[in-house]
C-alpha cells in the first residue's frame, strides 16, 4: 500500500503542479508564483519574499496535500469493497469532483474567504479539469491496478 501511495502521489502531484504552472505561464504569470501561492496557505503571504526557498516550500506543501488526497483514496478503496467494482474512470471522476469541492469550497474558503468559493463557471472548469483528469482518474487507475496486483499475489501464495 505504501508503494502505491508514493507512486500515485508522485504521478498525480507532478501532473497537477505542471498543469498549474503551465496555466500560470500561459496567462503571463510564472511557476514560482504558483509555488509561492501554495506555500502562502499555511505560511502566509511573506513566503513570496523568500524567493526560490519559498517556491521549494510550496512544492513541499503541494506534495504533502497530494499525499493526503491519495492516502485517503487508497484507504477508502481498501475498506469499501463496493468501490472496487465501480468503473475506474467513473470512480476517478467522482473522486476528482469531491477533491475539488473539499479544496475550493471548504479549505480555500476557510483560508481566503474573500476570494473563495469561486462561482465563475470558467474558473470552476479550470479548477475541475486537473482534479478530475490529472488527479482523480490517474489515481483511480493506479490504486485499482495495485489492488488487483495485491489480490493476485495473495491468491498465488
């Protein structure tokens, strides 16, 4: 289970941060600003003055958050057996939407109540895309494949 969590965290976290960085650069921003923004959640706005150290901290925060998201999914998949029979893509879409709701309507709304929740449909879609296609679906495939491997190994012993 630990290897699955590590693998999924690395893959989903990388896909997600690459998406965020690409979107920032495409809108005349920078990847370091994305990382500073992530770090400013728990460490405050002064992180932006820390330069690359603040960016590295933001990357660490990002992967820590992803570790929590992935771990929760893997544990739930292990203990709620009916989820294993659900279509992988559907399971990933549902989890991606749930992650979006938790992140944008609860976590970010608590931290930045003047900005979140966002109700602009374009912003909602831009936030849903990575949660569904870069986190939820890949995570569902990685976790379900790992679970199938574990079952095969257990029955072959």
